[in-house]
């Protein structure tokens, strides 16, 4: 049982929710005025959220779970430069002068619930299948780069400035750092560089089974 729990914990720590970056893009364009259901509707209009379950109530639950998971990931990634307010009826991306007085609350029961994939009510294989589908949709959304030809694991790691023996944790952490730095909605962002990094990440996540 302990071995199974360790495998599950490792699996959860490597899962990358592709809704993180579209959610950041939405919040940067409109920092305030979002609720979970309006954010979900907007992402659905962007064709980034498919039907997640044949049962309407489960579809709603899974959609909300993935959005809340993405918001909590963004809250941790952006802090302390920005504060992501995660409240079901009041979601906001607040600038740095709103950060004092806020901190990441790892004891928050909602954070604990939405950051553990086991609560999504799906087997590991199903979650991986779902996230692979989401990644494909997001990859299509940001657009493939015609300038990236025959990219492989070696070149992808070079683009990430990582050694060939980089761990899954290092790769995932570097992807988030670079994606945040070059996201087109940032002041100094670069859409083409962001697409190249997306291409590299897509290669690495498949090679490393991240």
C-alpha cells in the first residue's frame, strides 16, 4: 500500500494541467470579474475544454476541478510578484502592491483538495489521456512553429538550458519558469519563442512521460 501511495504521489507531482497557461492569458487580459463558471465558459469558447463526462453533473465537476487546479498552480507560480485570488465567485489577478498580507496557505482545505489529482475521480491512465488531449488542444491553440524542424529530446533540453540527465522535476520546473517569462501576454513576452518552448516541452513530456 505504501508503495502504491508513493507511485501515486509521484504521478500527481508530475501532472501538468494545460489549462494553466490559457487561464493566465485570460487573467492578464481581464484581471478581475471572473467566477469559476464564467471562466469555464470563456475557456470552452476558446475550444480548450472538451466534454469531460457524459453525465452533466460529472462534466461540471471535472471542469471546475481542472480550473481550480490551474488557479492554485498559478497562485504558487506567480507569487510573490502577483497574487491570484482563488475564490469560486471572485477570481482575480492582483498586481504586486496587493501581495503584502497574502501568503500561500498550504493548510487551506480547498487548495489541498484541488491540487490532488486523486480527487478528480479518475484512474491514472484516464487522467493522463485527458491531459494529453488538453495539451494537444492548447498546442493547436498557440500554433505550431514552422521554424522548428525535427526537434528532438537533445535539442529540446538545450532550448531549456538543461543537461541531458535532467530530472523530470527539473524539466517541469524549467518549463513553467520559461513559459511564464516568454508568454505573449507579458510585457517582454515573445510569441514565437513561446511557441518554440511549447514545441520543446511537448517533445520532453512525451519522451520523459511527464
